């Protein structure tokens, strides 16, 4: 039966030869080659979880009064998009886990891409004949960033609305076409009547389709050109040594897919991410002070913060300030990234075909340039949290910004010079001793990798089960009746601690401990804030009775006095 | 890896976790436990498959030849010859053929241009939208709940976010109405009559990247934008004093109407919010 089917297919398509080619493809056995695979697995998980979420999400800007199961926001006016995201979180069974797995997968998707790009860069894998595939890869990175941004922007909570408005300002800053372009994107002036539906169609259809197409192209080129490999015993430019696709490699790769999924499942179930119910619906006059984008936008955020107050104005026209850190910088970054294989070939005069990889330590200039660039973006990334850093170090934000501005310029240059010098010296010494490059023993590192992944996963699971709270438990306990008989501290822990911190140190909401503004606020004012809400703090009538609010305030006063 | 029972244990864990998930789902679900059980189900599978592949499948490495991708000279020549098939056959009217080709190019260009026009439908002309807010002569400033604001409502150093009456969700309209400290406030020259009864009104939209300038330190009279830390001096025309913002927050000229409520004298005299290419043109 089976045989007849296979034969029938082969008779019509002649598939045996193609199948053999795929089954026999050789994969070099080095752990760093798996980073690319992890990207693919993240993408598969993103598509699967994303399809599930699409079945429930409603990207509509129509204003509704929320009547879902999350008590603190009941009766609050919000878009249907935000309301449906809350429903996914609180009413759809497994919805919260899948939403969080989706978000974590997006973070890991970009993180593994970055790691893969770095591997390719530092080992020279982008060199001829792989320049085209490098360019396809850089495009995939750009699209991943775009889709991450459209994804968390379309939920229409306070945080995403703030991010979107910054994004709008950046588009508006484009010389000449900025105003028109932003109007065409949004369907009008911010926020525009069509923004959510357009973000939605970009996020679930257009960008993912292009990503899928480019992944296929990336892999077809990879198969055609065959893998690179590190130099070593028996490894030459005209061969490639490793495990064949079938059966061992395919099985191991499948195993790694499940290990990646397992890690993401643990993260999604146990480590809270983007708690949209805390931020509240987007209000044009409000802002969440802990507005932090996803990690991969951190460098842009930092660049915006560090840019001095300067812009070009002439003849009645201007190129506004956000243009330089956001558009000029990212344009340059990705421009250089795209052009790098050709730039390097031009500077080194090396136009040969390379299938054997470089060891990073033997390419002092390239490696040092890479490290310097990483330092630059590292400083920008840190600057993206300069306010948090200032609180942490107990210095003013102004001081932190001045120091980081200096570091942005100085540290990449220093890192480059020091690293080049150290590496050149080590190469020189090796040469003087007449040693060749260290020869790697070609043993498998799969076991080590599996062990590391597993250990990391277990640590995550343990740590986060000990420290995480369950948001979905809140609706049940957050009603005035259910709260009857609780002390001020118990009420605070149940209703307030998630935002204001267990010791009033502040998390998403402001700190309220000793030496904060709230010490000066009257009890009446605090009570009014609790009942009517303020900024991103949701109003809580029906959650706590008047006596209960007073009990909470009494408790807060006790802590403030300590 | 030779004596390991990891595959058996792994798959066993997956079976147990899978059954656990079924039970959990039927019982009403629980995010943390779901995550934990998914982890065990998937990790068991992953560990089982990887260790199984190491224990039960061949591990020997293979050498595969790599051949140059560059095509042979004959192949390139043949391909060129194939392409040349498009050359005009002997005796065809060469001139006419060229004209037809040009027309074909023109046809595609015209079609392409026609296909581009619908893009214009995506959004309206932005120039007026960007300059105007719903504020106008005599329009009352109201709170987010729509209540008009009395001239004596704020104490010194207090601030309220105000909107034009009937437009409490307009994104370009949020305005900070502040009772300033008479001893420290210096009106910008020419704007002495833009303030009324100790109140001054500035746009709440940051001129840097359009965040709401949400933090006010009433002791120093400093407004701080929490997004990128631009600061503005309320007592000095909301001039930027730190951070990336290059321009002062636009000031709304206000007055007190006959019933004692705060009203706008006009719309903002300049566009609010972040800069753009022709912001200062045709003001």
C-alpha cells in the first residue's frame, strides 16, 4: 500500500533523486550552527501561537464599555482591540499562556537572529559566495523588528499607544515626505481612524508572508551553496564534513525544536511579560512613566534619549531632532550591515571564494570593529533605561545622560583599539613560537548543548515558579465581597502590590514609600485616586469598599512611617 | 550516553504531562500550571528524541564533495545563445519592431502609474490637520470628564489636564493648565495677555516625540516628559532646559469668560507636537 503510493508519486514527479539529495545533505557539527535553526523554530512557534490569537483578537478602534471578567477595568471605555486582548488574557482558556508564549517567542526570535548574525559576521561566513544570503538575512532581521513593533503596538494599551506615538513622530520627521507618509499610514493625523486594522494586516499577513518567502530563499541558497565549516582535520575548501540529514541529524534537530518550544512554554507560563491589564487603555493625554519597549528596540530608544537638542532648520524647512537618532542611525546601521560583505572585500582586496570559516581571533580588525560596534549599541541599549539606571544608582537622570553621551563616543573607539592591540599581540607571539592556529578536535557538542538548554530551562522553571504571581487569579479575589475580612496589608498585597511593589518600592506604578510625593498626599486624595483611577492606574469601584480603601491607606501610612 | 535511560524517561514524562494538561484544561485551566506542564511535555519529547538519536542512530561523519558553482564556459555560451533567440528574425521590419517594444514599455509605465494612484486614498492631506487643534476663540477648557474649569479652581502650583469642550479624546488637544507662582513667572515678551487670572496653558504634547509631558514638579516649575527626559521651564515660556526637545511647548492664549470659566482666545498659534518638514512654512 505505502509502497504503491510512494511509487505513484515518483512516477508522476520523479521525487527519489530530490529526496536523496535532501536526506544526504551534510551538516557540520558545531553548536553555533544551531542558532539559525532556533530562529526557524521560533518562527514556527510564532505562527502557531499567532494563528490561535488571531482567532480571538479584534483589531477594531470602536469604543466599547468593558464588561469582561477583569473587575478593575469593568465599565471603562476602551477600544474593542484592547477589550479583546483582555478577553484573551482573562476569559479564553489557555489564552494568557499562549499570548505570553507568543511574546517570548518574538523576543527569542530576534535574540537568536542577533546571535546568528554575530556568528556569521565574526567567522566571516558572509564572504563570497554568500553575500546574497547575508543580504537576505539582514532583510529578515529588519522584518522581524518591524513585526515585533506592529505586534505590541496593535493591542492599544497605554504602553503600546505611547510607543506608537513615538513611532509616528519618527515617521513625521522624514524630510519632505514625512507628513504625507504618516497620514497615508494612519489614515489621518495620529491616532488616525485606521491605524489598528492596518497594523493588524501588516502583522498577521503582509510581513509574515514576506518573512516566510525570505526564509525559503535563505534555505534554498544554503542548500545550493552548502554549509561553511571551521578549518580542521580533513576539512578543506572543496568538501564539507558532518552528519548527514537522515536520520541522526533530523532527529536531533527535531529534538532541539521541542527543547526550544519547552523553554518558551516555561517562559510563557511562568514569567510574566507585557501585563497589558496593568497599563489600562490608551489615553491621549496620559503616559506610562515606565515606558520601555521590547528589548530589540532598546537601542533606538536609547539613541532618542541621548541625542542632544539639535536639529537642522533652513529656508522655512526643518529636519527634526528624532530623525537623526532614529532614521539616520538605523539607516546607516542597516546600510553598512547590508554592504558589509562588499565593503570588506574592497578593503582587504580578498575576492576569493571561501567555504572555510575564520577564527575570530585571527581577524583582529574585523573582530575588533565588531566588538566596537557592539559596545556602541550596548551603550545605547543601556541609555534606553537611563531613568531606571538613575534611580538605581541614586544620581540624577541628567548625570546619567551626560555620562552615557560621552561613553557612546569614547567606549567603542577604546574597545576597538584595545581589542585590536591585544589580538595582534597574541597573533605575533604565536607566530614567534612558530605555532599554527589551534586545531579543534572534531567531536560532537550536542550532549553539552542539550545539557545546557535543559539546565537553563530548569533554572527558569524553578526560579519563576517561586517568584511569579498569577494575574488570572485576581478577578476571583478582587471583589468587595470576597475581600471582606481582609486586613489592610492583605488587601494591599492582593490589589496594589503588583504595581506599587510589595514594600511600596514601585514597579509599574510609582513608589509610595517614605520620601516619596505620596507621603504629602492627603488620605482623601489617595482615596479619590483609588476610586477614580489616575493615569494608567485603573479605577477600582466595586473592587474595594470605602472601609477597605481606608484600611489600605492606613497600611500604606504605616509603611511610610517605618 | 550508552547506558542512558533518558529516552524512556523523557517520553514517559511527556505522556504524563499530556494527560495532566487534559485534566487541567477540563478543570478550568491555570496559566502557571499550564506553562509548567507544557514545559515538561515538550522538554520530555526534546530530551527523549535527542538522547534517543545519540543512543540508537549512527553517529559517523560523512564527507561530501563541494563543486564550484560557477558554470562552465560552454554552458554560459549556450545560455547566451538561447537568449539571443529574441533577436529579430531575418527580414522582419526592424524599425517597426522597435516602436512596438517602446509602446509596450509605455503601456506598462502608464498602467503602473494608474495602479499607484489609489495609494492617495489611504489618508487625507496632512497639512491642515497638523496645524489645527479643536481649540478656537471662546472654546472652554474642560477636564477629561468634560467639566468646565473655573478660574479659581486651582491652587498655586496645581495643574490640570484640559481639553477643548467636546473634544476630550483629540490627540493633539491635551493642554496643561497651570496656576503659576506670581513671584517667579516671567511671561514671554508679547504674550503678557495670553495668561489669565494667574493661569497659563501649554500644550501637553512633547515637541520631541509627542509623548504626553506627564510630570510636573511644582516647587521648581519644571515639566518633565517621561519618555525621553526632555524638561521644560513653566516659568519661562515652557522653554526646553534639558533633553532632546528643541522647541518650547506651544502656549495657548487663554481668557476668563463671563461665567468665570477658562476659555481659549484662539487656537494654538503654532502646530503642537513634534516637528516636521514644513512646520514653519505658511504659518
